[in-house]
C-alpha cells in the first residue's frame, strides 16, 4: 500500500481540477489512500475536499499553523504503507501515475527517494520568449524532458512529484518548518530535506513514466512574476547552499563582499544590455540580477537572524 500526501491553502478552484483527475487514477498494486492537509484555508477548500469523500480514499486534516512544511509534517502522522507519494494542489496526475511510481519503487530496492516527470499544463500557451529564455525548472517547477530513467541527484526531485520509502519517516526525518511556502523563504522545502537525506546515504531515482501536469496560470507568465521568481530562487539557493560558500567572507550591510561585488557587476551589465542588446541578452541579465538580489536579501535576513540568536545566547549565559 502507498499514501499520497498533499497540503493545500486557499486554492479551491485549482484544487478542484486536480482532485477530479485523482478520480481517474488506476489503483497501484496493494492499493492507496489520499491524505490532504488543509493549511488554514479561509475559502471553501474544506467543503470542496469533503465533496470528494465518496469518490476517493480520502483523509482530511487541518493544520492552522501557516507553512506547507508544517502541514506536511502533520500529514505524515496519518500515512500508511511502505511508500509515501507527494504532490501539490495545482498538479494533476496522469491515470497511471501511481502504478508507475509503485513499479519504480518495487524495481529499485536500493533507492529510497523517487522523483517523477513534471510537465507544464499552460492555462494559455506561453509567448516564445518564455520557452526560449526562461529556465523552466526553477520558474515553473517542471522537469527537463531530456532526463532519462535512472539514478538522479536529490536536487532534481521536485515536490510536485516525489516519493519516499516509509523507512525515512520512521527514522525520524521531517520537513523543515522554517522554509517553504508560507514561510520567509518560499522555495526549497523538498530539496532541503532531500539534501539532508542524501548526506545520510539515501539514494534518489528518476521515474520518467510517472507523470504529473503542473498547472501554470497566465498571471505567472508575466515578466514581473518571472523575475520575482528569480529572486525567490536566489533566496532558496543561498539558504540551502551558498551561505556556506560565503561563511569566511567579510560582510558589509549584512551582505558578503563577494556577493555584493557580483551584484554590482551584474547590475552594470544589465544596464548596458537594456541600453542596447538582443532580447535574450536583456532577459538573461535581468534574470541573473534578480537572482543575485534574492541572494543578497536572504544573506541579510540570515545574518540578522544569526546575530539575534548570538545576542540571545550571550544574554542567557
């Protein structure tokens, strides 16, 4: 048996579309159940979920503390079976999704983390510049179609389509409640856990045939939203990786010197590109600038929080 676990917050209309697709799922060997954690929604999400109770093997839970990871951690207490499959409330699985995820887990016993394919379901077909210039993985959380079936890195397992063996949860691993949607750093919640698991020796496998479709609303195709996503991605990467790279660097106004210099340099290049250059060069420079700006924001936030913690420890001593 396996359990599908989803957290949701005020996504009534989009989630209804996703749940309808769950009604078309072919059951995997051993059966399945669906656990949905309502993360304090104020719309009609609860009534929507309950309207599917006669069509799905569904358990409803409510977590009032904001943060997707807090909701997922609550849901882990209600899972059953040897495999836990995660997805999102704006993602619709294809009918054989659980069959393929079950097949991958049964065929590759030495692997404990499984990531499937995530494809875009565009509300309206995107303009050419989005397809040509935008890094679709960080922005829209879709997987690279060139990835083949086989071992993969933990950073290539996306939360909209991933699975863990239950042994991971039994060993005490949980999501970090200080990161992810609903928290200060809105990205990286699943990757943060996957990186911890990789350090502990758990291996990841990419299941190419386990496919879900991630709904991309038209407002996310605006240039302003995409560039803000670059900033959010920069914050995620600083939190998960780059803070250690700058650990011995000097800081000015809470920002590592090397990062500050990179930001200024990229700002100058962006200005030059905007004055005269092709559209690809303009966008790529803007993307890089916003990415570094997000890193600088997270560096200041991290430095401020660490300084406050150090002062509190000194006062306690």
